[in-house]
C-alpha cells in the first residue's frame, strides 16, 4: 500500500491583503485553468464566498449560522440619538444618500407603523444596523418559546397583547415568535389590528 500523500498549502490568503476573488467566468473554467490542487481550492473558495453572499472579496465570512442568517436580513440605517438597540423601527422619511432613515415605533401612533425591523447594533448615536427577518439572537432575553412576540408600548418587543388607553386606540403588530430564551424568528407582519377600549 502506497503511503498517503498529504496536501499542504504553501500560502494562506489573508483578508484585505490582495484581491484573489475569482469571477463567475473564471470559476466555470477552474478545472482546466488550475495547475495545482491549491489553485483549484482557490476557485472553490471564491465560489463559496459568492454563494454565502459576502459583498467583497475581503469581507470576513460569518462565523456562525446565526450570524450568517442575520447578515442576509439586515441593512444599515440612519436613526435618532434616542433610538436604542432592541427598538422596533419604521421608515420615517425617504432615504438620504441611499441610507434609509428610521426611528422608533409608537403603537399608539398609526403614523409610525408598521415596524419594519429591529435595531441590532449602533456604530454611533445616529448610525445603526436594522434586522428585518431571519433569526434574531442575543438582543432580548427571558423569552418563552413558542410564544409570539408583538410590538410593545415602549417600542420594543413583548409577549403581551398591548392595552389601549381610554379614547386612544392601540395597534397590534405581530413581529415574530420566540424559538429560544434569547432567540426570535423575526417575521414582522405589515398587518395591524386596531385595539379599542370599550369600558
């Protein structure tokens, strides 16, 4: 029996060092264009990055399935300084310079609805990332699976159906469902239900 030959890569690709991303046309010809096994693996890595959806060749690949799912359902936005991580937000005006303008929802004010997503991080007081679908993890705790989550009176999430005030209706919006103590399947519904007190 012949000894097993080990393949060793002599060079490691480092993020932001140089552009080694292959084009779709190059990937299609990878078998004939590759002179070594290492060359062929470079084409495979380029194709994997295209499938994953990282925007640029030097973007890091998400390190977990949860982060990968979240990265495909999020966008950068301009918020207000009073907006916090965990707030449900709506589009408050037309995009400026291609950046969506958002701020916190108020379930008693129909003009601030429906919620389109949740702020999951803030790079500055007015720059944030909004997640609008997929798996939301680590932003909320104490959740009860498999209960639904709704827009709350504080602009965040709650398991409880909101209570309208006398003479002031509230709007019920389903945002998703808890699938773990700190994990939510995020599916904001555009449909609103008007809640009115009759006592």
